């Protein structure tokens, strides 16, 4: 039989996360205090994040040991995840390229988000924190943190963009089943929420507003901390378990990738798969190419400006240097809710600036078309976010056919779309809209 | 680290299905021709089912080799599936019992149904059949057959009980994403459908009616065959891959079960896990106990009569000897749509008659309560069907605590509930109804 899947046994799971900071081609610009515009004092960050996460955020250690308690729950929630060869898709495309994908949808909560949720909940619990507060857009992050709270015995509160709260009732029920508290954002629980509600009592909300509400909530409760699902270095680092597993699995299949692909909102699933391979490129040991795929409706990589900006709409976060569309940009309501963010991970921003990672943007109609082909050939219905990677891969595989190249493409299928079927229905019935903003409200320069 | 999960690599997957027929404590009563009441001529069955399936239905071979092409797609759709120890649930129950579960929700379509769907599609394709027609209740079976059709290049048509078609739009979209045609049943496409529509233009439908429509559809198209998702021997046999894997996995964990549990509608997921263990009991090699769990709203095992009855409402199927509530019984609208069936697998009926399998019935409020505890401890949201098994296991584990018994319980978590969250919402908001019919319309005696 052809080798079409690589599986690691629990005892074969890697036991370290990879921290890209010491290997970056230039040092990370420091986050600036939003009140003074000077590099932020880490002590101030400890009021927002669990202490260990603040340490990890700035760590110069290349590898960080994963605590035993986290390894145990990683195994419970579906790690190591499988790595597949997409043989049926290859045949449908008649491409000479070999296509592999790491399937993070195989985790219990259906996406990669659980990898950092468990780590964040573990460190918070260890510190004696009682509650984690966060925001969620599409709901994948909120779901992951809700389960992590249930498993480690922490209370979880989630501010969910009102538009998603109303359109995705299943996500809300899922989080409640795990025992979390969910509020539509903007809410009347925070001064920032009330400000937006005063503008429009049915304000659809957005990630930027929900982050502000979550942080304000935390600042009013000493036993609470904030939890973020992407962008920051510690979050991306927790995701590198994906790429460390994938390296072992490609070896099991006697393969080495030429090309690595992932979708990008804040950057965490992309980094999770790619950074352990980027490590080899930065050290001159390999020449992999990397493609990061984003929506044309939120094109921070392809059309954003590299500058200091706030992470949220309410300006409660420190300013970070990143590719941004401006913190007041309202991202149009595309189905890939997890990619509706104005900014980008600072580490990924640097890799793009240095030409190591190549960005590409697509409209949602073309990504759903690619996703339906994937579902009918490989059987998995991709999350709309992950469908961006699928579209990128299909285009690369068709180009390889045109050029007669024997590429070996590896991508991150970061989640399944079983709770996002409305987008598929809209596509199948020809009702999808594409969005391409003309300009972006970049307000703050560095 | 404690051993909490057993994983098989693709090359370790068992390569044979187990056929219980030669080992049964008494021979299976022959199906009767619905027109003559005499044992049916197998040739007549070949107009309804693919030829190889008719052979398998009556085979006296104990093991049947799984064709290479099916093994390959088994690997693609997520086999071998993992086997977990439910350590967090054990702690929450403070039970001395050790609890293990085989997780069939880890397949791409989210339940065990894909195991037979792929086999049926493969044999049909091999025979040159162009289309498979079936019915679906909750939608798990229809989803599985839709994907199997996409992977093997067959057209799929599904009659879906109208109540489910309207209440579960996500299931319909999922099947359409795989390229299948879906009709609400009763439909105006068949004479039987039109008969029921004449009684009530908004008739909610049911599995019995949808089966009749699918068979009538097949009888009108020479290139089509019918496909059934449970009850029959060949269907249960395809599911035994579950138990054959579980045997190897329990060995990897140095465990032997004392008690095996599954939920039962037609009987296929229960048989899939249990029959490879029943084999040892029938041969006197082991003394495992088996519990089969059903809803009180459809109690064919605990309150049905063992007699010849039709498999469908329209009396188009042969009569089979089984535990039945009567083919005209309308099963109340419980959330576990996959268990809303009046009959039971004939082989399982015999095992119950001989006291080898013990049946038990629960109300849906208590099964959802068990399912929420499971979600908050083990992280997986069970399908409402599988939640019956969870409830049965929790009661057995609590009884073991009472009696100080060191039981080792193994159960089949046959599917996840990500597309059934409405039931969880109704439970969390205290809106669930329980149903317990007083009597059943058993119309036909043997």
C-alpha cells in the first residue's frame, strides 16, 4: 500500500516548543506602553497575562520544555495529530506535485487553537488565577479556551463579536456546554462596550472591540487574566508542536517538503507548522519556500503597513510593530471569522520583510470553490480559514504542473468546517459576496 | 506518564471483518418474502442490494478479508481510530472502575457509519452500479454514504425524514457539499411518499417511511441499488473493524475489559465494538458482560416483541425476525435521531434472547446530563446517540463504586455531537421533553 498517512504514537510526541526569537534575522521591536510610547515594563504586562506567559513572550531560549501536565492533556485532546498525503486531490489536479497536510481539525475542538489554550490555562491555574477572559470571532478560539478551562478547573468568560454570536449559535452552545460564560460584544458590561452600543444598539462588533472589552474586564478583577489566541510570540510558540510533529511525520514518509503553506489571520497556525522548518532556513540548512495566505478583505500582509499600532479598537493593548490595516479598520463579514483581524504577528511581519515568507491573498468565493473540491476528493470539509491554505496549495500544484516541477507541498489544514457550513451553503447556492476595500485607516505611525 | 490512549499505526490496522453468523448460539431465522411469506430467494435481494452484500449477508465464513481499496480509504477517513482512557471522568465519579472508550467520532464524517458506507460504495462501484439510494434520520448515515459516493465516484440520493431535514440544515448542507442529492421525506417523488403527503402535506416523516421511498426509487432505476446503514448482518460485519482494533488497543494498554457497552438503534455500532469480544464468550474463552443501551422512546430491546416484522413503513422490505415495536410505530422526536427505529438487528436479537447481551433504556434528559459531564471532563461532546452509552457507563461505574468492584469498562463513543448542539441547548436551558409510550402497535406475528 502507498504511504498516505503518518501517525505518531503518544510516546513519540515531541516534548519541546520552538521559540523563534533567538533565530530571527533581526531583533523584535519592543512593545510600547500605550500611555507613554516607551518600551513597556514587563511588570505592567503581568497584570494582563499570566506571569509565565510574559516570560515566554520575551524568552531568549530556543526550546522550551512542555510541562508533563500539558503533554498529558495534549494526548487527551487528540495529539499527535495525523499527517496525510492528499492523493485524491493530486489525481483530480493531475499534478506532478505531491501534496501533504497536517490535520489540526483532528483535535477535539476541531482546530489548532487548543494547543495554546491548554498551555495558557495550565500556567494561569499554576499561578492561582481563577478566571481567564478572552474574545472570539468565529468561535474556534473561544471553544478551545472553554475546554481548557474545564480541563484545568478555571472559569472562562468569552466576549464574542455580536454578529458571530447571532449567526453562529452552535459555537455559543458548544462553549456553554463546556461551562463557559459567553457575552455578545459590544456588551453593556464594560465602558468600551457601552460606548459602541451608544453609537449603535445593534453594533455587529468585531475582534478589536471584543479584545478591548476582555481587557477592561480583567483590569476590574484581580483574580482574572486575559488570554489571547494569536499574534503574540508565546502563542505562536505553543503552536510549534504542530511543525515539530510534522517534521517527524515527513521523515516517516521518507519525504522532505519543498514548499510550506498556511492561512494567516494573526499568524498562529501558520507559524505553528512553518517555524520549525523556518529554523532550518534561517540556519542555512535548507531552502524551503513558505507561502502565507490571507483574505483580500483583511490583507494585512499584502496591503498593510509595517508600523506600531494597537492590537485592539479601544487602545487598551500596548502598541506593537507589525503589518497592520489600522486598528479602526472594520473587517467585512467574510465567513472566515478567524482571519478578520487588522494586525499580524510581529515575528511573521519580520519574516515577510526579509522575503522568507511570501504572502498571497484570495477572495472568499475562490477559497470556497477550492474547499468543495477538497471535501469531495479528500473527504474533509475545511474551515473557511483553512480553505485559504487549500486554495493556495491548489494554485501552487497547478503551477507545478505547468512548469513540470516535482514540488512537495506541505500545508496546515488548521481546522474542520463542521460548524461553518452556512458559508458552504451560501457558496453552493451562489450567494457569496467578495469584498476588496479600496483603502485602510492607518492612523498611527511609528 | 500514565497510559491514557492507544494508537495503532496504519500498517497495524486489522485486515479482516468478523462475521458472527457461524458462531451464533442458534441459526438466524431466514428473511421472508414480503409477498409470499416464504424464505426469500437471494436473487430477489440482488435487485435491491449489491450482489457482494447479499453474499456477505448469508456467508458462513467467520472472517472476510477487507479489500485493499477499502483499507486504503479506511486510512484516509481516520482509521485506525484512537482508544482513550477516561481518567478525568473516573476522577469526577470517584469510581474504582477503569473506563475506556473507542472513539469513532474521530473519523472524518464524525461517526462509525463511514465503515460500512465505504464498503457498500466499493462493492456497488465494482459491480457497475451508478447510484446508491438511502434514507437518513439524524443525518450521520446519509453523510457517510455521501462521502463514500464522492470517494468512489458513485451518485448518491438520500431521503431525509422531513423533520430532520428542516431542523438539521447543517447535515443537509454537509451532504450537498459532498455532492449528494437530498430530498425531504415523505416526498412527491414516490407513490408511497405521495400517500403520506396526502394524509398531511407537512408530514414529519420517519426512518420507516424514508426506507420505503428509497426502495421504491431503486425499483424504478435499473442502475441503482439500495444501501442500508444498520440492522442487516453485512452492515454489522463491516463495523467489526471497530472491535478488532479495540482488542489490539486494549492489549497495548495491558488491559482486558470486564464490561462492554454501546448504544443501540438498529445495532450496528454496538455490534461493531462488541461482536469481536462476543466471539470469545461464545467460544467459552472469556466471560465479558455486555450492555446495550436504548432510548425509552424507542425501546425495541426492553419492550419490543421478538417476531417477524417489516423493516419499513411501506412494507417493501422482506420480513425479518427481530425485536420490534411494530413497523407502524411513530418514534417520538427525541434528539438521538439515529436511534429512532422500530426494529433491531436479528443477530443482536438472538444474543439478547440468550442473555448474552443485557439491554437497558434511558430517558433523554438523563442521557444529556451524562453527556455534559463527559464533555466537561473528557472534552468530547458526544452525539446524542452515543450519549446513551455514556449514561450506561456512568451508572455501571457508580455501581462498581457502591460494590467496591474493579471493573474495566470499555464503550463505543460512536460519534461526536458537533452537528447536534440543539439538543444540548435544550438541555442546558431546561427545555427537553421525555417520552415513554404506553403501548406499541405490533401488527404482525410470526
